[in-house]
């Protein structure tokens, strides 16, 4: 369904973030991307929703190749849960979720914040799926706790019935109990809506617990690809070793951070 | 140079050049600043102001004489008691029903003396006056209300002008750099025109009355407000905007959902400030004939009716204080 064929990306500063990645994702798969910082996880994900263009190789979503021409169509069938969430703090929870279908909403109706009843019901359904209550509906997003905000972001991502949901470290700032419950919500929402999820994580135990499939990246290349049961301790150890190796080297630049900044600026401008 | 740098990098920490608060350079700079400030203060007669104010203070405690204090006391003697009432000859008024006089008013009979130059005689005549004890106060309050309305409409028109211009003048939402520069230029052009001067021209065009005042306020403050609006849009957090635009929403929708909710409290605070400021300025605009209480103030000032002037000043003062308190309350609610 989502096919990467020999995809590479070289940033203008010469960093080769992704090197010849070929992966085939099935519909409805919950796939976790593992790997040390700077391994190219974020770059790989941002290539799916057009925030980053691949230097070479092809990405095919549902038979449609990704390119600049059909970017808008792709952006509507791919949604993203950002690491910093990027909810709108002063907007109500309901409207934050409804912004998920903003690209499809009528222009004048959306200007006065009037959404069709059908869409509002869908938003409520999604919010209850991720475990929020009616009392949260009209609260401002900024009034919620971190875990609740994360759930709102998940509901927003599923609002437009996307084919693919990209989650960039969705539990980076949560405690273990909350992380587990948020991941559960994410998986449940994905199952109900039949969406493929591509999720980056730093915690291997969560990956083993929730993933249908784990892809581990190492310096831009696929290091491991398979079911969680195949990911034995030897593979894990190797991943850690590599991490230690990288840490032992003198830090020249942070390849993950610099390109990320560039992406944000481009996307807003 | 390189050699010296190598030398310093090898120095022991005991020999490091640490921070020095006062250097000959700072002393020299302070001296230059002092000389320049003194020169400028002399140009603006600040030295004379200091001397005369000092004299006034001394004279107030009984030492010497002061022009300033004499001026104050001259105005004070004429301004008090302040004038709330009106006294009009009945024969000059038309259609006064003696059965139903206006509220609180009464008829007073007085004697009017007139001097005839040709015969060198005084003629006395009995005249009836209609006295309204708070008549003048009512008139001033009516004009103050007109001034507040001028401030209000000046602000409204200013928002209508500055909202679209402000969006076009925000770098990240302007459709084209040329539009951005044009909008910024237009706004600063509006800002650079002082109300009083604009009002002078508008009085020539529209004639005496509040139209000139309202438009003058709108033109100047739309420049200020538009710049505030644009800066606020530019400084809104980029993350939520990126999240919506990367999902495929067009820029107007992003503006509506990711920017407006964020900038709204600041915008309301700016608009409140501009409204307050417009009312204060509107009181002055009447001096050039642009409507409001200033017209009455100027008329009375030119007639040396300082008791009437005192009433006007009192009402302006009370209005400004009340408005300030009111808008402070409103601000606490919106933030």
C-alpha cells in the first residue's frame, strides 16, 4: 500500500539522511520505526507527506506515485501527529479536532467556525475512541494535561479518514503509564479506521508491545525489518552498540536537528 | 594578529582579561553625551523652565515673585467658581412655554443698563432671563458624548482599514513581496500623518464638524493598528500553522484557525488602547474645527471665559479617568 523503492535523501549541507530504503507497508499495519537519533527516521516520515522531497527513489501510496503534482491529494490522505503536537492552545478541543478536515471544509463556513453536524459527530466519536469525555469537548486545548493533549492530536490526525498516519515520537514527553495508554489509543483508532500507522519511538519495549512490524534504521539504512518476535536481544544489543559508537565519536553536527529546522520554515512559508 | 591570539589562548587563567565596568572609553562617551544633552536642553529652553519653576516654588512659600505663579493664579481667579449654568435673555429665545419650563430652570428678572454715547445717558430696562442651573453642564456632557462617539467611529474605521492591510503587511501571509512592501509603506504613510494636520485638511474638504475628526483619527491610527496587527501575525507560533498547512489547508484557513485565536487577545488590547487614545485625541481635534468638545473649548478660550473652560476641562478629566478604569476592567476579562 505504501511502497518505498530505493529512496534516498541528501540535505543541502551534504548529510545523507536516508540511503536507499526499500520498504513495503501493508494496509492497516502498525509499523514502528526504531533507531538512534539522526538515523533518518523523521526524514523518512516527512517524505511521505511532502515536507521533504526524496533526492532519488520513488514513494508510491495506493498506486499513486508521490510528486509535486499530487501533493495536495497526498496531504489529504496522509496525516501527521507531530512531536510537539502543534495543537492550537486557545481553540476548543472540538475545534482542534475539526481542524483535521479543514482542507475539505467549505471556505465561508469554516471562516465562521461552522462545521456540518456529521463532521462534529465524527469528531465526538473519535474523541471518545481515544478516551476523552464530553466535559473536555469545549475546553481550550491548553487547559488539558499532556496526555489528554496527545489524545486530541491523535483524534485530529484521524479526522480526515487518512490512509496513512505518521506519528513522530508521540510519547516522547509522557510518563510510562500515560505512554502505554496513549499508544493503546493510537493503535485502537488505527484499527477502527483501517489506517496504516508509521510511528517513530525511542523505547524498544513499547515497540515490542504494540508494533505489528518493526523497522530499525541505522545511519539512513534499514538495519532490521520484521515482526517484533524476530527482534531478539542480539539485534537490540547491536542497535545499542551502534548508538554507543556514534556517541563516542566527536559530535560534528546534529544531522537530525538542522534539516528539521529547514523543513519547518519551508512548510510555513 | 594570529600570533597574539595564540598567546592569549595559552595564558594561565590567572592572567585572563576579565570584565572591566568603567574604562576611559565609557568616561569619554558619558562626557560627550552630557555635552550633547546640555546643548539640546538649552535649545528647548529646559534651563529656563528649571529656573522659572524653581522661582514658582519659592514664590509659593513666600519668597520672591514669579511670572508662572502669577499666570496660574490669574487663570485660577477667573476659572473659579466654574460655570455650570446658563443665563439667557427670554426675548432672545423662541417658543419657550412659560407653563412648562425645562427641568430645574426658572425665570429671573434683572435690570439691564445701556449707555447711549450720543446723549451720554444711561437707560435702564427690565429684562427677564431664563436660568438653567445645569444648562451648560448638559451642553458640555452632550459634546463630550459626541467626542466619545468620534473616538469610537474613528477606531471602527481604523480597524476596517488596518485589518486587511495588516494581513497583507504580514510577511508570512502576504501574497507577494511587492504587496508586502506596498502594504507596509502604506501603513507607515498613514502613521506619519499627525491627526491635527490631517484634520486641518479634512475641515477644508468636509467642512466643520465631526466627519473631519473621525476620518483624521481613522487615518492616523489605522497606520499604528495595522503595524501592530501585522507584527503580531508574524510573531505567532509557527508549529500549529505548519501542522495545518502540511495537512493541506490553504493559507486563509490557516490564518483563521492557527493565527487568529493566538493573536486575538493582543489585538483586543491594542484596539482598546487605540480607542482610549482616540477619545483623548478627539478632545483636541475640535480646536481646528473637527467636531467634538474641543470646538467649544477653543471658542470659550478665545472669549477668555475661563470659568466655562474649567467646566470643560473637568469633564474631560473625569471622562478619561472613567474610561481608563472601564477599559482596565474589560482587559482583565478578555485576557
